[in-house]
């Protein structure tokens, strides 16, 4: 004796014709869901490509627009900042290229001492880091780590997708001790 596909009734007692209809409907439903998943995936890839294909000027305008929309567009604002940093080597905090500044404080082998790097972080970024209780991970910029639980985030922008008190690692730690 087994339950029906929706958790009620005795599926074995149904006539074969009804069982066949239910099986066909479930197969149609699965195919329909797979179609929607594929369509959604295709749309998601097109949106990511839209960001990736923009010029520096268009990305800067897009970032301004997305930031003006507030929390509803936080993910896409952060994503566009990451694209700007990766493609054009521009600082996420102020949109400038700091390569020359970084070279001026670098040691003779071309590597900047970590302490000097931390001192080049703009004040508004330091305030956000303090608000979200994170610090940069030495020599792994732009990764940050929660000061309370030690959870690592790929960037400050990634951590800022959640409320300041909503660190996933802190919640997990409090739930599991």
C-alpha cells in the first residue's frame, strides 16, 4: 500500500487509467518546470552579459543609477562595481585607478607592505567595514572576514548585501553553539 503522488490516498487502489493520467500530468509538469528553469537561466546569463559588455562610462552611469534605487538593486550595484574593478582596474570605493599610488608605497620587490595598504583605504570604506564588523584579510584583498565569527566574504560589497547584524556565520554559530 503506497500513498499517492501528493501524499494522500492509496495510489495502488486507483484504476490504471487514472494512474496513467496522473503520471502523464506529473511528467508534463516536470517538463514545464525544466523549461522555465532553462529560460530563467538563459535570462540570467543575458543580464550578466549585459553588465560585462558595457564600457567604463556606461558602467559608471549604471552604478550611479543602481545605487539610487536603494536596497532593491544592491546586488546588481555590487556586481557592476565588481565588473568595473575586474575589467578596468578601478577602485570600488571611489572609481579611480590607484596603481600609481600603490607603486609609490611598494617595497623594492614591487609588493606593498600590508600595513601601508590598509592605510590607503578611504574613510567611507573604513566606516562601512566598521558598521558591518569586518576587516580585510591580509594579502587577500578584496576579501573580508567577520570580526565576530571569522566568516569570510569575497568582498565588502558581498557582505553589504545583508543587514549589518545579519552575518550568516554569526547566525550559524549562535544556532549550533
